[in-house]
């Protein structure tokens, strides 16, 4: 039973990692299509960094050494996704690319942010639960 739960968890984690890799590929393609103006080059570099880092950071989080390490690494993923959201909105509002090209990317970014925000809340809640549990000093009591 525990093995099945572990496998299901790994499957969900693998799917989420694939979503992040696909998101990163889309960001790479988007940055390559930004104008070659000074502003376009600047934004291309910024969004390339923030939009491609969540996938490898999540990969690191999956092998975290502790729950605190996991929460820290997931927070980095969320931080980078939030930064990417800002760059996407700047691109949209400055009309560097057509808005309809960005809609799906903005939606996926928002969905990923929600997933990682919920993951942080869950990990923190389970950490707090573990801290509040009282363990016996001896099993003989």
C-alpha cells in the first residue's frame, strides 16, 4: 500500500517536472522571438533566466535533504515563476509580442504558481503538525 502511494507521488512529481520543462522550452522560444531592440534583449535575458530556472530548481527540491530544504527550494521555484509572470505582463503590455501568443503561457504560469503555493502551504502545515506532536520519552510508559 505504501509502495503504491509512493509510486503515485513519484508519478505526480514526474508529470509536474515535465510541465516545468515544457514551460521552460516555451520561454526559450518566446525569448528568441522578442525584438532585437535594447529593451527586447534585456527582457529576453531576464525572462530566459527566471522562466527556465523553475524546472531545475524543482529537480533539486525533489531530492531535498530535509522538509525545510524542500520548502526553501520550492519557494525559489515559486519566486522565479512570480518573476516570470511579471516579465510576461511587461511583454504583453509593451506589445513586444501579440497578446494572444502570451495568453496560454500566462495561464500556465498562473497554474504553476498556484500548485507551488499550495505545495508550500502543505509542507509547512505538515512541518507544524510534526513540531506540535508529543513523542513519549520511552515506549514503556
